[in-house]
């Protein structure tokens, strides 16, 4: 796998822009409407306390 | 120069929905304002809020920055329980804007960059503080709320300047309509501090202007003391404990954190087209510096008064202008506002918005004086009660019969005071003209200021004359 | 035998499903009326578990349908279950599955391909009306389709919404489909394609009726054969079958010529760096807090999430997370991540240049037929990756492609790969349709 890294080295990419996506597209942002999602966020979690998610201590 | 300080200010934008999903941004029960996107569910993808971009652009323009041609996001990876995806969608390579400044009088504080990012969740440390809690509770309501981050160059030289910068910045943001100063925790600061060529220390996550000043003061003293004792100040990240007023070490930072940035591959770039930017710029509201000038020009008040009014916040300058629309003398309004009303508000720790004062009722104080119903002195005394209760001054006067007393009611009091103070009367007769002021004070006290001083003075002189006690 | 019983039987033989349930009746109206749908386990179906082939998502119940799934359901399809796959898409033979490993219906001692192995196995053995939803990052639709002898379509990047697809590499992942015939694949593609506000990378172009192109013929169509795709490493028997298919197209009026895609070799390195860099961030969210594998909350956060991830991820996933993280680290980012993205630009350029001269490209889908499981076990990691080289380049470039069965070699199916320019699925449908009837 590390060979793959060195293989890239060998390619001359001067003046070439990176392609973050293969097909060019320009984004259209959405309007600022509050649309609440009707669901139960706790359904998939085993670590819940009241209306909070429980997590381990930080340090 | 006390220190070298750079600030990173994170401000919640005033949008209805979050930055990357349609969840509401307001106050709510824990974890109510959530959806699969802001909870980082597998299969979810971000959707960019256009108004957040527009508000970011307004901030950038107000700070005189250069806008990037595109809005592009990046992933900043690190593991922390307040991060639903364990990466934050932010802007790295190409921030929204760069190279601006904020003017503080004759000092210019340069702004390095302005960019958009999502807020992490809120953590509650149970059974202790951040370093010694038993476990953590997580509320994701805040996760995904849009933030604008404003990063300064290390141009700030002392803690007072840091406070002044934040207050001015907050005022500008408030005028832009992108920031609500009454929101709790809606402005957070990371500060980078070093003294006299020492190491740079980062103090993270300080909430509110006052705490920033406290944290910086403590930190500067701590670093200077260490230097004075010949101790090394390590390059590290610290946390400010608001309860105790000290900064506490969180972790040592030998090298820069490695966030492994990549461009956010679930989003494509959004063009900041000139037409769009022009449309946003055309909606730029009046900013504080211009407002100070305009109020002075338009209402004929002093630059000083105008400054005091504008710096007290948007609500205050709006209150002033609304009052001027209801009363003919804007200079008098300014005078009463600055000298009496604001003083009362400050004394009671009230902001004008939370208080019950209104332009319509405020100008009643001046109207009542003009109509001769009360004296100016009484009006000044009424201010405190008015501010505290919001009861319109006209109502206060009526309820308590505070109107000016007529001459027929005043005369007996004047006569009584003269009778009861022979000493003062003799002084007056002996040539001490000022003795009449003493008598005047006595009368005013008895009538609870419900009389005009000059009217009382002429009644006193009449009485003394009747008595035959005029000075030789 | 009901469809469900039939599915149970084939699952018993080929272990194609991670989850199988008695389906609702398919609708009688809609373009997929009467059809049963199998869904690769990295696409979310509300009410069915989604594991993406990984133990770290054990028990996870998605609260929504993937857009592609919802569109199929809206057109009358009934979901049968979730098909087996390599964990998160990491693999070429579906052996990196945290659940069962799917077997090739043509020879159960051989791999069904990967990472959409289960989808191909069901498609190849279903005796009822069926189409499969699958996903490709580096060739995960084409490879199993070729190995199992079915039709597999990988559309242009962004043609189909990725909402509800559990990400492997966001700039490479495409939702596609498999079917027994080109016509059914084209129909399904039309159903699932189209703009979606929930996916910012989805093309804002409406979906045409792809099935209408299938019978269009190849008279005058220019077919390019990239010489780099017939090099050493391609089994001669496989190459023979593929050439036979190309000749068939020629006999139907296509104009065949030789082309060159010089960046084919290096596309593998570029693909792996980009894919792993993106994957390492996508997988960061799995830390045992809100969904998926949980453990008792002991220790601090670092200890907890490390324990969960160590237990939940397979070896290949761990390897890719480490390598992907490395490729993004400060100091290496320019040399690896950004460099790989620049190489991608060159690879795309190759395809764009070729498509000025030809309408479609034709090549073998895979260099060999489906290998035996013992053979796979003996492959070095680098040899694994070489299996991908023919499919990786078009996947990196995001061009649409279709793998069509093209005869057999040693009793095992051979796939012919047809590729066209971005958003030109119409051309691959025409070529594939012509090959099918010939």
C-alpha cells in the first residue's frame, strides 16, 4: 500500500487542479426554514438518561 | 505592552434552522431539535443553509474583508463526545473571507479570517467538572447550529483592549442582525496569550465578555509570575473555570493538533456570484460608527452622547430615536436618557429590552415638566421608580397625587417654615441672603418636591417681607 | 413455492442475505409493479436492519429509506431483504463480511465477487421477478455482476442520490443496480435516478427513460478498446470471450478502434488514497454512542470508543482507517491526499479525451473469472488490489458503466465492460442491449 503512495510521487501534476468530485457541479444552498424531523432519536441507543444521551467521562 | 493576544470568536448566527439540516435552532427540550443529519446517522448527508452564508457574508463585509469566490467546506477530524460525526464540517483551505479589520478608536485590530462552521453538542459533566466528572450527558440541540468564526491577528495588547474589541465586535454583529446578545452562550472565545516573548498558551471556550476579561487577566498574571520566577511557561491548552476565576491546564501542546483536513466530499462548492454578493450588500444595515455620526448630525446631540447611546446597544439607539419621534427636543431627550434613564438601568442591572420602559412613557416625564404638573427635581426622582416598575409617569403622578401644589396650598407651608425657623430668619435679616436657600430646602422637603424652587423662593421673600424681615 | 420460500431456499444455498423477511405484496401499479427488490446492506431500508456488512452496526435500524429504495417502493417494488457485502465496501470478494460470506451460484466453491456479492448471487439465482440495488466505489457492482454472470449498472457519479447510502468514499460512491436483463437494469436505473435535495452531490438533471435506449442498436457507434486493459494479468480465456463480444458489436455495425488511457496504472494508487482518506473520516462516527454496537460505559471516552471500534471493525476496515488517516496528516497531505486528487484530474482527462473520438469503451470487466475461495486466501494485499485495476479507473473518473455477461470460460461467466462519458448512460444501454440479443 505504501508503494501506492510513492507511485503517485512519480506522476507530474504541475499545473493540475485537484478534482474533489469527478463531475463538475455547483451547489445550490437551501432556504432557511425550520423543518423539525418527526422521530425518536433515542431508538438506536442503549445509553440514554432521561432526554440525554449518556457518554463516558472525558478524561 | 502587557501581552500579545489573538482571539478566535465563535458567534451563533441568527438563522431559523441549523447550518446543514432543517432542525430549528431555538431553545427546546434536550435532543428535541435533532434529526439523522445533525446526529451523524450513517447514510445522512449535509444540506447547506443559504441564509447562514448570507449572514457570514454580511459579517465579512462589515469587517472590510475580501470574500472568497466560492464557499467550500472541509472536515476537521477529532474524537470527542460533543462531535456527532467525530469530525466538524468547517472551512479550512478556503475560508469565506480574509484580510479585514475592526477599528477601535485609533487602534486597528486586523482580522485574519472569517469562516462558517457547525457548533458541536452541549456536554454536561455529571458528578464533577470537566476533569473529574463521573460520566457525561450529551444534548445535541446545539450540534449543527451555524457559527461564524472571526479570527484576529495577535494585535491585541492588553485585557482591556480585548474586552473593548469584543464589545465593539458584538455591537457590529448586533447591528448586522446576525447576533442576539441576549442569547445565552451565543458568543464563545478561544484566546491565544503570550507575554514578553514567552510561549503561546491557548485558553479555550470562554463564554461572555466579562469572563474573557477575567480569564485573560488571570492568564497574563500567571505567565508573568512564572517568567519572573524563572519558570518556563509551557505551550498548552487551558480551560477557564468561571466559578473560581482561574485557568486550568487541559493538555500539553508540543505540536499543532493534527486534524487531518479533507475537503467535505458530501458538498460541492457554492459560487459567491457578484450579483448575489451585491444583493446581500444592499441589505447591509447601518453600522455603529455610522450610526454615531448620524445621530449627532440628525439630532444635533454631542458626539459623546451619541457614542454612549449607540454603544449601549441597538435597543438603546432605537429607543432614543423612537422617543425623538414623540417629543420635540432631541437634545433634551438625549440628556435625560444618558444622564438619568441609563444610570437607573445600570444601577438595577437591567438592559433596556428587559426593562419595562417604553419611548411613549419615557417622554411623559418631559411632558409633565413642560405642562407644569411636576418639577424637574421630582421628575428626576421619579425615574428610578419608573424604571423599576414601568408604570407610566403620568399614572405615578396621578396615583400618588404628586402634581405641583398650587400657591394657596404652598403659602401655609411657607408661613409654617418661616415661623419655625427664627434663627434662619434672623440670619437673613442680618444680611445672610443665602439663609433663604435653607428655608427653601425645608419647604421643598415638606412638600416632597411638589413645587418649583423659584416659585417657593418668591413666596418666601413675600412672607419675609410681610414679617418685616428684609435685609438692611 | 412462494417468493419468500424461494428466497429462503437460495439464501440457504448461497448465503446471499444478511436479512431476509416475508415481503409485502409488490404493487400492481408503477414501473416496478410485481418486482421484488433486494437491497445491498449499506443502503438504508426503514424497518430493516442496516449493517453495511459490519459488526459495528449490529442491530442498527435506520429511521429512513435511502432515496433509491424509496423510489423503487413508490413504483411498486417489494423489499425482500438486505444482501451480504464486504464490510463498508472494503473488498473485491465479499469475504470481508462481518456476517455470512455469499457464494457464487455458478460454483459455490467460488466467490460471488465484491463488495456487492450478495446482490449478484440473488440476481443470478432468483426464479422470480427481481432487481437488486447495489453500490460501487471502485467496481463493487461490475465485479460481482461479471463473476456471477448478470447485468450490473454503475451510473455516472451523482446520477443517483446517495441519501441513505452508508458512506465508504463520498466522492466515489454510486448507487446502481443489477438485473437478469439489460432492460430491467435500465428500467430500475430510470426509477432511482434524478435530482434529490437531500444529496448536494446529486446531479440536478431529470432521469430519462433508459429502457427506451436498450433496443437502439449500435449502427455507426464508435467503440474504443483501451489497450492498457488487455495487458498482462488478464487471463487469455477471458480476453478471448471479451474480444468475441467486441467482434459481435462490430458485426452489428459498430466501428471498433484502438485507444489509449495512459493513466490507467496510476489510477489505482490515486483511487486508494482518495477512497481511504474519505473512508477514514466517514468511519469516525462509529463510537458506540447513539447507534450500532454499544459496550458498557467504562473508562473514559478515548478508552470507550477504542474498545468499541476494536471489537466492531474487521481487519480490512482497521487497515484502511489507519492508512486513510495517514494520507491526510499534516506533512503528508500534499504528497498523498492532494496529489491523488490531482492525479484523478489526469485520469478523468484520459476518459474525456477518449470520448471525443469514441462513444463507448469496451474491455474485460475483471481480469479473471471468479476465483476459488482457497485462491483468494493466498492472495497478497497487492494482488487483491490488482483485481480492481480494470474497474477502478472508470469508477475514479465517475463515468457510467455496465457489465454484461459475455460467454463463459472454464464454465464460469465472463463480463464485458462498457463505459461512456459522464451522463451518457443512453450509450451504454444501447451497446449492452445489442450485445444481449446477439
